[in-house]
C-alpha cells in the first residue's frame, strides 16, 4: 500500500529562517474525516518532506522517531505503513501531524551546515485506507482541505537542538471537533511520488533509558549531569514550575576543566529549551525532532532543586536486532568491546554515520566499509545496509564516470579538507560499493544483495581501471588514504605514513578480486575471468612498484604490510618475511598502533596469518597511546575518532576533527570475534563455521555467541592446568570445522561438542 498515490503533499508554505545557527519552527497540520461504520481494517501510509509525528484522535501513531528518516530523497523517499484500526471510531475522526525540517530542509554538513538541500518547504503526505466489515472501503488523504498553524516547537534542527513552548500546545488539536477556524489553509505541493518506496529497513526507535550516574556543580557553578555513558539521543525531563519559565539543556561528549567541552561540536549548538505551561502537577517533555551525541548535560535554570530522577537520557538508533556477543577474562577488553557496541548504536541512526554529535553526521563510505564485518556480527544489519547501498548506488548513478560518492546520501557540501571539486574517486571509501555487498553476502548468505549491487560494484572497478590506465597504479593527488594514522598532525589528518598510491593500488586489486568472486557467485564466467585477469595485473603492478623482493616492501609501514598481506598481494613464499617485518615494525613501535582508518582493521589479521598472534595480542592490549586500551584507561565509553582525542593530561585534542564517538577504529572487534573467541563463517551465511580460537595476551578464557541465519552458535574456551578446553554449540543444518592449536582440524555437525588439547605455558 499504496500502489499509486492519490494523496497530495501539503505544506504550510512558509519558508524557514536563514539565520546560520537558528533552528526553524515546526508546523502543525490537521484534517478531519468520517468513518461510516464498523471497521475491519485501517492502514495508514505516511511520509514527510522533513520529519513528522502523526496523531489520530489524540493518539500518536507508532513508536518511530525522526520518521521517515534520511535517504537519497531525490531518488528514494521512504514512507511508513501503520495499522491504525484501533485508533478509529465510528463517526467523526481527526488526524494531524507535527512536521519539522529534519534532514530534508535542515542544516546538513560542515561549517555549520547547508539548508534547504532537498527543498525549501516542509510537507506531509498521508493516505489512509479504511476497509469496513461489509466489504466496502474508503480512502482518506492529505489534501487542500487540511489546515495548518504554528505549533509549540518554536525551533528545531538536528544540529541546533529543539525549543518548545508548552504554552502554545493547542489542546485537542488532533481530535474531532477542534476549532481550527483561526488556522490557515495548507498549500498543495508538487511532489513526484515515483520516488516513494515502502520502508525497507528498521525504523529509529527509543531503545533504552539511562539514568544519571552523577550530578555535579562545575568550577563555573553550572549543574552538570554525567550519564556514565557516551550515547546518542536526547533528554526526557519531568519539571514543575511557573508558566513561561524556560529550562535549557546543553549536551557534550566530554568535560574539560570540569565544564562542558563544546569545541569538538564545531557549529552544532546541541541545545534544547523547554518553556513551561505551568501545570501544578508538573509536566514531562522530550524533544521530537533532534538528537545529540553526549555523555554530559548541563541543566540551566531548573526551577527549584534538581532531582536526578527527573532527568533521563533516551537512547535513539535504528532498531536493529542484536545478534552477537563477546566476553573474555580481561575486563578492559570487555569494556573496549562494549565501547564498539555503543559506538555502533549511536552511529547506526537511519544512516551509518561517521559521528553523531558535530556538524557532520554523514554516511561516510570509508567508515562503514571497514566496520561492516563487525557490524554484521553484532547486529542484524542486512536490511539496514542493503537500504543504504541502494542509496549509494542511486547517488553513484548520477556520476558520468560511475564513481560512488564518499558519503551517502550525497549532499553538496564543502568538505574542510583539500578535496578536488566534483565527485573525486577515493580509494578505500568508494570501495565500499564493492566490499560492503560482499561482506553482507559472506555474513548472511543471500546472493541477492550481490545481484542487486552488481552494476554499482562493476561501475566502480571499471572507473578505477580507466583512472589507473595500463600501468594499473593510481592514487596520485589528494586521497584520504590511511586517514588519521597516529603520525598525522592534528590539523592535517590525511598526512599518513603510508603513501596514498600504495593504498589506492592495493584497494584496487582487492576490489577487482572481490568483483571476480561476485561474478562467480552470479554465474557470470566471462566477468569472473575478466576481473580475475584485472586483479592479477593490478597485483603485478603493485609488486613492481612497491615490493623490493623477498616479501619486503619499499614503504615499510604497518598499514603497507597489512594491506599487502590481507589482500594477498605477495607470493606464498614471501608472506613469512612480510609478516616478520610487520611484527618487527609493531615491536619497534612499542606495540603501539601505527595505522589509520584503512590499516587498523587489517593489522591484527596480517600478524595472525603469518604466525605472529602474540604480537597481535600485544598490540590489542597495549595501554600507551596510541592504542585501543589507552582510550579505555582514559574513561572512554565509545571508540574515538583519533587515538588521542583526549590527551594524557585530560585536555581535548586541538584538531577540528575530534569526535569521541567514531566506530571505524573499533573494527578490531571483528578480529576479537574470529581470533580471540574463534568464531567465523567458513562459508557464506555461516552454513559452515570456522572455530579457530587462538588464545594469547594472558587471557584465561574467552567466548562468543552469534545468531546466524540458521540459529545461534555458541563457542567458548578456557585454559586450565596446561589444557585448552573448548565448548561449542552448532545449530541445525550447519557444520563446523574446529581448528585448535597443535591439533588436526575436525568437522562436526549440529549439537553440543567439547574438545581439549594440551596448551603449555610457552604457547601462551
């Protein structure tokens, strides 16, 4: 529903303010209709040019937040469908909606953001199909008979926050019989309904409520709440006071010198204000049309003494089903894993964003490319990422050279780095068009995602083939490269140790090979042969340009070796020396991280595959900066953008890009699942499991659980008296290859299994 729309998009018609940091007011729109008998079923299809909350007869429809969400609106505009049978009554009925800017018309992007990207008017489009018990039906729609009025949301923006004046709430406005004679007629907007599609991924919902962990007074005398967890959402307050009294709520991820540190937010003011109506019994409020990334909230002008129980953090994200868990004997690693989970939750809010707090919050392709394996273990992201890939392909289709954008939905913004004009090709980022579909196939076993995305995958590889030319090496000029490696200056995050040409050529070889494997799955032998040959030629070019012989690379960096090893760019008899040299680099670096966005997800695998598992553990468990556990020791509850977003002296990194919730560097969790716990897919969709734990790092036990398409897998190991004990649960229709240290692999079927093998102290 519906096959063809009869509803009209309607709007107040008023343009928004152009003030750079001011949110715009939301509109109220309402209409009435008659139900002419007993209702068998009533189904509502609704979307907005902006974001909406719809009511019928005084009741909010559904439990979604920030609906209809963000897609590449010019190509794909989502609508939701609700069963509203229980909300209708015989006779007079009313429906209405709050409509605000959201992503459609609000600020998006850098430097404070750009407004009106998709249109300069907000609007509502709704169609209600009523089926009666006698078999007849009526369709009720938005149209010219609706009316509008300014509402209590006096200002709202995703970056700015929300302002709400409860004195302006019109009682009964979405109920029949309300006097709307002072309201204005709506305007009917031109809107192409051919871009509409029924929601194909989980909606954003309120998923958790977090109570304050502490309430303190800052050195400057401000009241600050610490929720103990960096999260994404907004506050819900319960307050009693005089009409006209305004409470102000400000949000940040960290404190500096005891007060809110707002500098990392850049131009995002992240401030909510509530003006009381003066109810003697108190009143409750939660913003509708904004969200913030925060751990700390400053409460200003609270009437009377603040009771911490009157302030709750409401966690928002796409309502994905949790599917993966990990734990081990090291509490710091468990905290790191929790940080990865919380970072994913906050950034998988309708779009897989880079960060949730500052004036950016974009669907950066490089971030999700490296994180997709971790994401698909922790949550069921199949529908979520397939929907995003459809947007990516739609955006890519407008580029004459077939180049995907570096973020999707693609918007015209000025990026604060020296990015070439137009839609420049970016290695590692644009490769998401190939890598993410392949990861989804590996983890869920459904070849349809490859079939759907194949034109997009092939267009990107073909574009790079043209760019590289017969020499097959590319990446000259500006590239993101191994973004934010630890050597990069605070003001130049792209100045990595690994040359961009090496990174780009390695990614080219990898994507060409994955495209060949995709063609095989799709039974396209001609393409499989063609792209295998292309991958071979790029691999040869990489070796000619960057390999000095014997497994030694010309550019000796952790990322260079990790790429060469994990993307199989070296011969089998060269891998041992490359692994040895990588282990030496890690050791020489004091077992501290020497990789950025593209090298970090691979470095532990490269070490493990070449026999240096303990070095990988030393890297994982290092506590000096830069390292994962440095962040944990500094109190992180999500993964940071920079290894030193918070410096040892407690000051915040001075760089303009200093997010404390950036999941990309948390991609190491995939190695923790596959190597520490030992749970990996051996065939697409986990039809066959690879149980290959490699204990180390002083751990005495570890385990993981994962809900595969066939059911739950559980595996865990412990070291007891020089013996490695492994327990395994295999679901129906699945087999498992169990590969334990020092033993020959064995194959087992469904059911519970236990194994033991000697594991002497020297092997740990």
